[in-house]
C-alpha cells in the first residue's frame, strides 16, 4: 500500500494483520505473483525508463558523484537482470512449511518444527532501485510483508517500481499489505518506533546510516554497518598469488563492503612482497598507507591508528607488517568488522588456524574477499550481508528470511501424568 | 575466573580472548571436562550442601516466599538430576565443526558452511542454582565462554558450584576464562555495556528483570520477558478434554512461564463448558476473572483490560468468551507474548488454522501448554525459552548456542575473471 494519509503506526499494525494472510498463502500463489511481477516489469519498461531518467537528471543537476549515479541508474541491463533474478527466485523451493523435525514424544503426542515467515520486515536502503526489486520479491517468496524506505534520489524510480510490483502482486492474489513504500525521513523515524509490529529491520547503506538505525530502534537489525575486510599474506604466501588476490580484492569494485581495506604482511615476506605489490597497486591507482615497517621497505603514506578502523570504499589500502599468524588474527578480530577476511598461504595448517580463529562471517584461503556475495555463493538473490552472529550470518538469502514454530499435536495430553510418572516420554524421531 | 580485582570491561575482553581458545578445542576435551564436572559435583556434595543450607537459612530469616525457597533449594535430588543432565549432555553429538553446506563454486573453489560457537555469552539468572549448572555446562559443550550473574539469595550455593565447576573444567584442559561468576548488581550493569565483547545475553527471571536487561544493553538478548499463554476452547471442543487441559495448564506448576493465563471460549460452548470447568477450578483453588459474557454464565470476579496482558504466575485464570476462531487468534496475537498457545477442538481444520495463524513459538492442539520445555521436547537441557523470532525460537538447547561461518577454499581465485566472463561458476553441491 502507499502511505497516503495513514500514520506510520497504523500502517505497521495493518501490515502486521495482513502478514498472517500472506503467511497462509500456498507457494503456488506466491510464485504466480512473482511471475506477474516479472511480466509487469517487462510490459512497463517505458514507464520505468522515464521515471529513472527523471531521477538521473535531478541527480546530475545537483552534481551527484559518478559511483552514486551508477547505483541510481536502472537501465535496460539492470531491468533484465532484475527480471532474470525474479524468475530464478520463482524456481527455488518453498522456504515455508518445511518440516525440520518430526518427533513422537509419546503415543499420540507428536512435535513438529515447521518453517514460517518472520512476519513484517522493514527494509531501508539508499539509492539503488534494483535493491527494491530484489528485496520486495525475496520477502514475497518467503511470505514476509515488507515496508520499504528507499533513498530520495531514486524517488521516481522507486515509486514506479513499487506501483508496478504492488499491482502485479495484488492482481495475482497476494494481500494488499504485502508491500508498502515510505518516502520521507520522518516516516523512517516513525517506523523505527514500531517495535511491536515490525519483526526485523534490514538496513542497506552507509556505515553512518546503518549505525543510526541500530541506535534508534528496539527492532532487531540484520545487516552490517561496515566492511573492514583484511587480506593476510602469511610467511608461506605465494607472492604471485598474494599480488593477484590483493589487487582483485582492492580494485575489482572499490565501493563494495567486501573490498579489502587492510593488508597484513608477515615480517618474513614483507621485503619480497611489498615492492612488486606496490608497483602493481600504483599502476591500478591505489594509494597505500603503511605502518613504520612498511615504510622502511617502500615509500608510501603513513597509516595512523584510525586507518586500521577505516572502511575507505576507495582506491586506498592500509598495510601493516605483523610478527606472526597469531598477531594477524588478533589484529583482524580487534579492528575488523567480522565480515570477510582472507589468508594467502601455501601452509595448510596456517590456513586452518586462520579460518578457525578469525571471528568473521567469511574466512577465506587463497582467494579474494570479493567472493562474499549471495550470487557467488550460489544462493540466488540476497537481502544483504550480516556481520551479526545470531540468526543468519554472511550473505542472507531466503533461509535467513524465515523462522520456525513448534506445532504439538496431542489428544488430551496433560503434563501432570508425566510429572507423576504414570506416563513416560519415549522420543522417537519420525521420517520428515 | 572470579572477578577479584579486575574491572568488568577487562574481564569481558579477557574472556573474548579466551573464547577463541575454547572454540578451537576438540570435543574430546570438552566432553572430558563435562565428565570431570559431573564427578566433582559428586565428590563435593558436602560443600554444596553446606553452602545451600546457609543460603536457605538466610532466606528463611528474611521470610522469602515458599515458591522462591523451593527454587533456591539445591538438595540431593536436584544435585543428582544436575549430574544426570551433564552426563546426558556429554553423550550428545558435538554441535561444533558440523558442515551444513559444502559446495564447489568452480573448479578448485569450495565453499563450506561450518558451525562454530557464538563466542561469549552473558547469562543472568535469579535464585536457581540448578540453572547455573545447566547453563555453564551447555555453554561449555557448545564451546562458548559464559559470564554468569546469579541471584544474591543463592550467593553461597552459586559460589560453591562455580568454584567446583571451574576447577574441574580447567583441570580437564579447558581455558581459565571458560566460566566467570559475577556477584553484584553493579557488575551486571557494567556487563550490559560490554557490547563489543559479549555476543549474546540470556536473561532468566521475572518479567521486569528481563525487560530491564533488554532496555539497558545493545547486546542481542535471547529469552522471554513474559509468558502470557492461552488455551482456546473451540466451538467443537470436547468438554472433558478442555477441562483436563485447562486444569493441567493452570495448576500443574503455576510459577512456570508456560502456564496458561487466559482461557478463550467460543460462545457456542460457553454455557456447556464454563459451569463444570468453574467447579473443577474452584476445587483446585483457582480464582477466575471473567469477561461480561462469562459472568452472565457463572459467578466470578470481573476481568479488566489489564488482565488480558497479565502473567499471574499464580492460581488465577482470566476467561473471555469470543465469537469465532478468528477472534481468538486475534486476541492471542494482540495480548499474548508469542510463547505457547493451545486450541482444544475436535475440528482438525480449525486446529490447522489456529496453528498456522497464531504467531507463537509453540502452537498446540489438544494438549497442555505446560509441554513447552526442552526436556519434554527431547532436546536435553535448555538455556531458556525464546519468544523472539530470530535465531532460536521456543525452548533453546545446544543448536541455539552455535552460529556458523563460511569457509572458502581457493587456489588463486579472483573475482575479476568471473566478472569479465573468462570463468564461470558452476555450483555443485558436494556430499557433507
């Protein structure tokens, strides 16, 4: 639904009521709605194109930076990718009504653990219209109502996409309240207070933006504030691999959360690795900020304490020489953001220790941190990457959007008889 | 470790450092520690008994209520149960190092999703010494360090149990920091601020106590504040079953969170059910607070709006006549605490709708709400019951105490080659 004249608390409570209708829909209806949405995005391409051109023109007029313009753009390529994503989502098995456990506790008393939607999810994202499509359809597939708040730069595109998706979904039999679009910052603040009706917040955006949301709401948040990812070049690192992996992890797409920000180098290979690496990085336009030891080997800017905490999201890399694998792990667990960290080493034992003890969602061996992504993991679309340790961790796809309930089927069973010993549990797992 | 002269933030940060050592221990060491703890609780029975008698004497001197005294008591029976619980926990499979997913993304690039501990868990509980034993050993089995804060009424017993468990664990090779006991309210407040080092809080206690913790910490909380559980007697309810189930759910143990607090009765059976039910409840010493319709049928106290929100934890039941199954579900989702609710009905379709649409961790058919419990579900010990929807829901045992990380094993794999199309992912799931 659109906000119109309703207050945010009333929208949240209406959405909660509708969420039970959505939760009860069979997969056939949810899949039909996904196909209708894909179809409508095809048919309504002119309308989408026009809306996006308005947003782009306005953004250029105020001088929005090029990376932001690129994210804002929703052209033919992005639209086709979005449609393809929806059709691939449609083909995935139903995440709901899955029986995770079926157990006879006693004769006639059967416990089933069954997946169900989380309920109402508030999704807040900055200026990426493709994120709106992805998130709306992931929530629909998993039976969750979504209340979206997009960035104001993408207002026209978001509104067009929302109206198209909403109409197509409703026409396929999904309840009105499955999707709502909010458009102002005041609406967002009001939403953050609806902890009785909103079950989960998924914020996607800058560090400061996500921090703001985490600090201003009692609703559980799934996502990540920052991505301070590391590559550790171990004493047994293959130099060629280390260079290739660091360059990819830094430059393949600098604005991503899984881009490397700090390179840690074992002291034994610092003199061999740093000079050729620095030559390569310079050619790629990367600035290096090094510790004292690094600057004893190559000529680069100096890194301060602040740098070890910094997510540059830019062609800048900090570098630190460490004395041991243990020191590298300590540095990562202290300064990192528990996102994704990689060790480059030919020593399998060192890699194993690193992957065991680094406290991050992704712990890699001999590959680029840029692989941390739902598509690259083969999950299909993702709603985001979580650096929290509860519920879903790392790239979050459909399984992260469901919970479960315990259904207990009895026939006049009471606890007194078990407490007094006249009946006993026998716990027999049944086939699923 | 004991607090001694250390500050709480320094204890939290030391515990975090130790948590990585604990996470790396094989199951053989964790199980040996569990056996050593069970053994020590056996050998040190006199010391435990003496400590508990001191607490009981002090509690009686200040006139602590009988139900609290019962919880505080740690006698021969409770000690044997605790030891039995530890040995049964020891026999369970290792919840760590479980490979949940193994997928070849491309030649030589393999993704594994592997379970690991959450890290450092703060557990706050009131005066139940048996809870200390259960929680400490569950955390140990799952590789999590635990910082415990028990109720001051049980101070002597808790300290004795802590020292015995800690010493036995350390002697079996577990790191010093696997378990810490805090003893003052100021320590608790300081702990709530350690959101960088504490990964999860599990509070067990009264509604107000849990609310306080939820509102005074940024650390994620797993548990429940209150248990406002319902029994709904449907229009097709078997009257005898309804009476047996309501009486059991109300009186089998009034102080539990899974005790029924509100009875909803379909209008069509209110006149048949209420009079005999009320006679039975009166004999059991239960006070009834009814809505207007209820009071039109039987002579009982009046229920106010406040009653529908109230967890009595006492021999009191509120009762409301509803017009339909839908109204019953709405009432439960609005006033309930998403804990456990049961429908009594011979109509399988009504039961199915109830279990689908009631938004609670436990949704039961024709049985008592008192079954909501880790032991009764066959999970072994539990750390508590969660009414949240993220991570673990319902009774939380070992699976709720672990998370996972994604380990990616490559050999010089970079993302640029996939982005440019010179390599493609092929996603092939490997046997676990």
